[in-house]
């Protein structure tokens, strides 16, 4: 959740341009120096579309990380102190501000920060605080529809007032006037008004056009953000659905474009899909960059598909260390119980899954120390998904099958862990989870010495020291 204000700006006739010149200097300073001043956006009444300089009114929409970013940082900046003296000579009122926070919807559906053609501001007053909660719940359905079905809807952000417990505000941006009309006439909007009308005291809607002088910048999300590979079906699909239900924005990666796009559309505006091949690092890098640009963070990678890497896995400059910003990130790899128990039917599979487990355990100490990344492994048993032939499922007694829910709960175990576990493997067996013990050194110090990092060799392999406390210099 972020801190949002609306400003009701009233200008002295003929003085808008003078105000704008002063604002341009403030805007330049803000976005060079104030990281948590996220968005400055302005709407001019539609009747002034072709004569913006003559307007006497403007709607200001501003987004901050938190209240203090406005009242302690922004208002006390040197640029603001130069701007404030301009207000008495250009405006007929002071700073008329109202305060909100976001509840559902999206500021920029495409992630491309496209300029819109039309802005619509909806203000709803409800009969009570309880009535507002009902209206907000119903608007979540509208938000989901707008995020998935409406191509010309750029913004549909549902906000609740922090000043009045009966007020709801919706900030809307559309590609065109026709796109706005299509939204307003849609059956989902008609259904909303019919279901919520008894809870609503009044509604005021006003149409604006952008003044093309503002900066729209996506606020870094305060929600945790996940990327899931192999997300179009099976365990990946179940995990994506689960995390969306917990208010995680989720990016789904898969080669099945049609299925993946349909899944993302069904999950609503917080879900997106990219067709990506995990064997192509450039493809994955583009996805990570796009996710970071949209949400300002990546908290979890849930890897349901993988390949063997032939380069140094510690070269994070290529793989995206410039956007990690040292926040704690979590990576959960899916291996299999075949990685710990031999299976004569497919020894190649045994080897591959064992490699995933030891890969995670091998990189875990360095990633935690140097990049604040936690990496763990989920080991499913036999899970009844489409990839397993029905004949094989029939040959296994039903009480030996592991439901997908057990796998989802395993990911939750690591994603919600507060103890910073890393390098662990969690077996998923039927309804239960078991931490798989790490291999003991059977010959004590002598076995341990064979696997201790020798720093010169590490640097030769990876271009830098490991910095592990037990490394041999």
C-alpha cells in the first residue's frame, strides 16, 4: 500500500502558465532527488482540452511511499521552498489536499507508462464505514475485469480515503474517450452499480485530459512480487493461483503462450505472462527487467523448469544484480524425491534432480552472504498432474499420491520463513513435509577439507573471492 493525495488546484485566470513554469523546476528536482515521491500527475477539465493555458482548475494526483515522504521530505525540500511562494500569485486557494491509500486495481496495466487520452475521477460516498467495505469488495471484481479484458483501460486504481471512513475514490485513465465509454457501459459496471447502489449515498464523476507536463512513475510495490517458471499448468499454475490469492503480483513464464496468457487473464491485473525459454538467459533477463520496472522489486523466483548452466552462476552483473537492491530475495527450485532416493527406472532423472539439490546447497552460502538471496529446494513425490500418464497413476495406490496442495504449502514454508533458511531441501510426501538432512562428513575433518573453498581457485572460476568465513586463503 502507498500514500496517495488528490489536490484541488484553482488558478487565478490567466496565470496557469506561470504556475506550470514554476512546477517544471520542482518536478525536475523531485524526480532527480526524491526516490519516494513516485508520481505527479495532473488532469485539466475536458472543456479546456484545446486551451489548457486558460484553465482555472486542475486535478493533482500524487503518489508517495508513505505519509512522511510528503510532509517531512517533499514539503521541506529546497525546491518546494522555492515553489511555494508562487502559489499566492497564481492560485485562488492554497493546497487543498485529501489523502488515500490503494485497495485494488492498477496504476499502469501495460507497464510501459503510456500517456492516456482521458482521465476519469470517481468519488463515491457510502452510507457508513461498513458500507464502504462492501463497495470496496465489489470493486475488486471490477478491477480484475478491467485488468484482464479491457484493452483501452490504462489505469483503474481503487482507493479508500484516510480522512473519511465512508469515502471511496477511483483513479481511471483510458486510451480514448471511446475506451472510457466502453468501460462505463460494460455489464461488469452495470452489475456493480446494481449490487452496490443501496450502500452508496452519492457518486460524483468528472472527466479530464492530461496536461502532458507531469511524470507518471510506477511506485515500487509494497507487495511481495514473484516470478514463476513453468507456470502455465500443473504445480506452477497452482502456485501462481495461490500467490495471487495472497495479494502477490505474479509473473508467469512458460513456453505455452496461449495457455499462459489465458491463465494470467483469469488471475486478474496482478498477474502477467511472458513467453520465455529458461534455456535462454537473454529471454529471462528481459523478463526480470520488465518485472522490476513495473513493480520495483522481485522477492521470489519459483523455478519449476530449469537447464544446466555452463557459465559462472555468480556473475550477477549479467543476471541482474543491478536491480536486486539488497532486499531479501528467495529462490525455490523444484527438484524431486528422485534426487535423494535412487529409482532404477530413470537414473538420468535421478542424476538431474540430485544435481538441483546440491546446486542449491552449493550456491546458498555465497548468495546469502553477498546478495541476500535465500535458495531452497522443494522435492515433490508423485503428484497427479497432466505430465504423468494415467496408467502410472493407476499403478500407484491413491494413498501414496502427493496432492498439489502439499507442494504449494512447501513453497509457502520457504516464502514465509523468518529464520532465513537457505540450502535446505523439503520433501513433500502425501500430506507431510520433511526437511532432508544434509550429508554428514563421514570422515570428519578430512571429508570436510575436500570440499572447503580455496579462495584462489574460487576467484579463478568466478572472478571474485567468495568471502566465506571458512574459506582457505
